[in-house]
């Protein structure tokens, strides 16, 4: 009865068949939304058809594999459908994966070519693969009609790579009919239809994306695509859920738990009544979470799902209608249509109800196997002795479970060392293999620790060869592994505890307290204020406990978390704090001391120079702020430069006291130079400026040169060089026609970011005009945002008065690849008119704002480090 799931499904259809049928039914329905831009079913189909027909002309054949490297966007989904329409299977590759991992996936899958939505580093490397950047390809000459290629439903639809125990990822091959069964079951069982709107927040390399994209677009509903910076911003997720009246949420439990915890902690008066379905899978669901969800999403049904990538996303489900007091976890549930679940002993015999056994999955969802790995395929995919129909094979999951008295499965954890981290499957052996190749490490073991919210934390225990260099090891890991596989904790030990038979005693390791060197002499909060602040840090950072000497950034804090942290501290502790305060006072003890002193004498002690990453012996880099005025946005770049590379930021004068702000470029530059000389009197110097800071950097170079100081590198981060002629009436008139042409092209190429920037510009101009007409009120000392506006107005005046003239130097120009505003010179941003020694251009992914943020920061830092090392 438990496995009596056989039912008819469209076993002859493909994923693209379901989509094309829906296009016929609802051609004008909105298929995709992003940045307030939409695309209809018909438009999506026609764009995918043009690309598919282009791929066929390039020689892509039925049954071949095609790599897809793309960010979360319309183009990503166009690429997926186009590849399948051409008869091939798509192989998703995250642009942020290390290059050697990308190459391995392409080679292992025998990909015929690569489709990308931008110019990534892999495309510039001589790998032997053909790379098609379809964003730049002229597809207008190719038919917008369905290619009409007959694709058998047993052909591969995709190959998704998961972590592998040997140190290399393994590719799971899924056929069309398996995904079709899943899609039809979800849409029928939960009545998913044209009125539904799903918020897409997962990676295409994570198999939840299979239903999110192809399931929703087989129903007539809409997909709202969240940008990467929105996915990690809880406030933005809350806005998107309400703005687009989202009805369907699908994620790992960690993401939903994070959202709910922030709503609870912030005592938010938040209610969203449109959400009707919440799917959570890929990891444990905290037992209290379904009840907490109801407080903010009262109409949502919470559905727990389980399964494996090797069994097409989900194989079982459990509607959470209540949570019983004696539950330790949310049940795993029962099989979905045409899937079977078995709890077996080592002899592959069913165990009695209530007895723990290993979980096996059978049915039509079972994958074809692992790409180019017959040995692993044979070990993991075996004949199903209980059911010869629906494929006749079953997958050995490596999970442990048991059958409950009520007829539902309970998941009890992993049998081996494979774990789920934020929904991603991670083989601990892969991380260990990478660690053990490092020259500084004698031996490494990777395990998982669990915090109070039952979130898993990757922990690496390391016996170093000599001195333990945590920063160097972290930098190495980030160059070899995706971010979700980099251990959050690195614990060094003189030797590993051993069992009586000489093996590493992993139980003894897991029982170890975190050593003092890692916790920086952990000291529990004692005073009332220390406890209040520690609670805030724990909630925002997701840490089990935080000592008063623990470093915010070493606990996992970053620029986006820092903004939320400061907001919470100001709200709950009544302290007005500058955004860069966490660089100066990164511990509870130091920050609280600063607050409790009432910021006394801060005007005398406050500095523009902020040490973002002070350690290292290389020539320091000094980066000048943009119009945001602070240096938080540079923290992600500092994270990815070499371990031996110091990075300092220069925040704007006036953030502490508005009277210190200047409207003269020479004065601004001079004040920053005085602080740099105090810190580093002899040089040489590497100066970089972002946006407005680019002009300040040029003036600083000029003043340092006049002092006889050596400036080895002048770097410009996406600043458009203009001189006085730029603002003359005749010049302005001449620029309007090319500006209009650019706007039209940009609107088609980057509609979301283009319109978003133009809307921002319009609001800014209206505000400036209003300020001129109504007058500008004097900023109050405790009004942080008023101070920002006043400082920016002064900087605008400094910019308008500044006369940029030619100088005898080379400019290192880091140019955003996505241009969201018009410039006269797209190649050099005008700097070739001023830099007599030339302009060295580095293209950086992202637009003017996002180039500094994840996922682009890693590539930016790599290019920046190359320039610093060779200047």
C-alpha cells in the first residue's frame, strides 16, 4: 500500500513538449519577471527557438551535451530550453565555480560546446571548447518557430554535478520522462496553475531549479527571478514576496528559517496572505518552523519533501498540517507518483516497522547513472527486486530511515560521510582530498557540527606541517571549491586522536570543544549590554554562541550582514554608528566600549582610513569611497585578494561630523593623503578610486607626486573621465542622439538594470531640483541619512569645480561589463585622453554597483591582484 503509486503520466513527452503546449494555451501570459521587466510565454519560446536553430546550425546533435554557464536571468532559462529544443542535454555550470572545476565538468560530460551569457574567464582560456556567447550572437536570421526536432522521452534532459567522495564532482544524468513525471505530479497534486507566481532563488546547478523552472512554465504560471544580491538580503526577499504576490516558495529549510528568524527578531509587522505553497527539502526542517511560518504567511501550506538528485529532485512528500510535541524531526512522508521507497538491511531485505535501515528509491525518477563513471553507477544503481515496472532499478541513497507507526517515513541522517549543506550535497571526502594536497597541511579531516537551530556547519580539523596559517588555507580552499564547500571552522591540532586500532577517532574529534586559538579566548558576555549585543550577533550571524572577543568577520559577517547588524544595534541600543565601525571595532567588547563611552572625542579620534584587511607584507592598496561614502562595499573584494595583500579603505570626511565635509577636490584628496602618510610615510603607494573616488584618486596621485612620493599603481574602478567641456551646452546637445541609441540597445540587452538606473536617476534629479527650489535644510548631527545627502551634495560641487587635466601615468581601469548608463567612450571611459602612458583595461562582470559584490567580487579581486603583482 505504501508503494502503490503507479499511475498514468505523459511518459512519451519531453520537458520542452510541456512548455510548447503551454505556449499554445497561454501565449500572452507572463512567463518570467526580473527587475520589474517581464517576458511572455510566446517571447520566451521564440527566443529559445532562435537560439536552438542557431545551435543546430553549429552542429549540435540529438543526444549531445552542451555546457551552460550563466547567471540567474532570462538568458539562463532561454539557454536551457534552447539546448533541449536542439535535442541536446544541458550541463549547468556556475560562473563562480573555480576554473579547474568548470573544466572538469565540461570534460567529464563530454560537452560539445559551451553556451554563456557573458564573457567569463573560462572562455578566455585555451580549453579547446567552442564558446558561444549568445548575448552577443546575432540570432535575428534564425527562425522563431519550434525546431520540430523529434526527441525521445528517454533521452537525457540534463546532467547536474554534485559533490563526489574522490575529490571530484559526479554528474547525475536525468532523462526527460523522469522530470515530466515529477512536474505533472506536483502540478496536479497541488493544483499549480496560471494564477501562481514562484520566487526563483536557487541556483541552476541545484536540482530544485528543475521544478522551479520547468514545472512552473508547464502550468501557465510566472517565475519571479531574484538577483543574487536579493537572495542574500532578507529585507529584499520580504519585499519581493509582497510586491509580486508570490504564491509558491521552494527552497532549502535554511533559507526560509533565516527569513522567519529575521522577521521574529525585528518584531516585524509583516503579513503576506498570497503565499499558498511552501516547499522545503534538501535538509532537516526545524520542528518549530512550520508554526512560525503561519504567523507571517497564514494561508501557506507547508510541504516537506525528500529524495535525491539521482532520483529527479523529489521522491517523497509530507504535508505538515500539525507538529506533534514528541517529534524530533518533520517526517519524510510517502512516495510521490510512480516512485517507490524502501527501508532495507544490508541483505537488501525490508526491515520491520520502527527499525532503522538504509533508504532506497525506485521508480521512474531514478537517474540513468553517473556521467562517464560505470563503476560508481553499478555500485549506486541496482536492480529493484520488489518492482520490475517503472524502470526496474533503484538508487542506494546512503540515507538511514525507518517506517513510523502512522505509515510515514522518518529520515535519520547519513550512513556515510555525505552531508547536505544549505541543500547542496557535499562529500566530506572531496574537501578532505583538496585540503590534504596543501603544502602546509600534514593531515585533515572534515566533519559537520550542528548549531542550536540544527543548521550544519562544515568544520575542518587540521594537523599543520609547521605553523598554522588559517588565512592561506582559506584562500586556497576558495580557489578550489565552491563557497558552500569551504569549511566555516578551521581547527588546528598537534595530532589527531586515534582509536585502539590506530584509526582517527572521529567521535573524539566531534566531541572536542573549539580550541581557544579559534575562539580568540572565548569569554561569555557578563553585563546586560554584553548579553543584549551577543543575542543580536547570534541571531544575525546564526551562531550558537558568541563571545565578547569573537571577531564579527571571522564569524562569517560580510558587508550585507554588517548593514543589518548596525541597523539592529541602532534600533535596539540607541547608538548612532557609522557603517565602517565594525572594521574598527569588530568584537562585542570593543564595539560596546565605543558605544558606552558615548562616542566621546570621536571627532578627534575618527579617521577616514579604515583597515579592511591590515595583515600582509605586499604593497598596501588604498581604495577611495564612491557616492556611498563608506568602505563596506570593498570588504568582499578584500576577502578574495591574496592572503599577503593588505587592503585599506578611505571613507568620506563628514560621516562623523558634517562640518568636516569639503566641497573642494584638492582638500578632500589632501585630507586622505595626510592619513595615508601617517600610516605609511615612505610608500610606494597603490591608489584606487571607485566612482567619484576615481577623481579623488587622480588628485591624490598628483599631490603625492608633487611630494616626491612614488605611486606605483593608479586604479580606477568604473569611473567615467570627463572634463569641463562635458557640461557645455553644445556638447550636451551633441551627446543626445548617441545617448538615445545606446539607451534603446541597453534596454533590449539589460532591461532590468537599465530601467532601474534610469528610475534612480529620475528620483535623484527630482530631489536635486526640489532642493534648489525649496532650499536644503541643514543636516542634523544625529540624522545619518541626511548627513549622507549633504556630503554627496558637497562632493558634487567639488566634482563640478574640478578640472581634470592630462597626467604622466598609466591608468589601470577596472570596467564594469554591464553598462547601465551612457558614456561617450565605452572602451576607455575617457581615460585615454588624460593618462599619457595609456590605459590598461580589466573587464569585470556585473554593473557599476554589483561589480563589487558577490558573485562578481571574486573575479574582481583576482584581476585586481594580478594588476597589483605586476605594476
